C-alpha cells in the first residue's frame, strides 16, 4: 500500500491486476506535481472522495498554481498522470482478455 494521495488509479481498483512501472511513474508524477505547485494533484475531504477523484478526474492545470512551469514540463506531468492503464483494465473487464490475432 502507500500514501493514498500518491496511489495510482491501478492501485485503487479492486480488480486483480499486475502493477508495473506505470504505477510508479504515476506516483512520481503526483510527487513532481506537488513539488512544482505546492498542491497535490488530487485532494479531498475524505479518502473515498480522494479515490474517486484519482479514478475519475484529471488534475488541475499545474500552471494554474505556478505559471512559471514550462509547457513541456506540463506535458511531462500530464503524461505521468495519464489514466490509460486503468482505462485498458476497464475495457478488458468489459470485453474480456485482449488477444492478438
């Protein structure tokens, strides 16, 4: 487990999935976001609200808190905090295992 504010969406799901380096990249992105903005990318009054925010929302534009963040660094943060792995898990759970032809 870990500190909830830095847990990747994959860690918050109840599905049995293999966590890989993308989960670590997401957590690093959350840490970098906070270092650059002095705000966590997701914050909420309760743990449940925090989990829902991580799973369903995008973080605020980091330049809202720190206009000095270069555009390229904003792209790095957005890429690190991308929810694509969790989207793939959701699709797999609906469609079944992905097979290659």
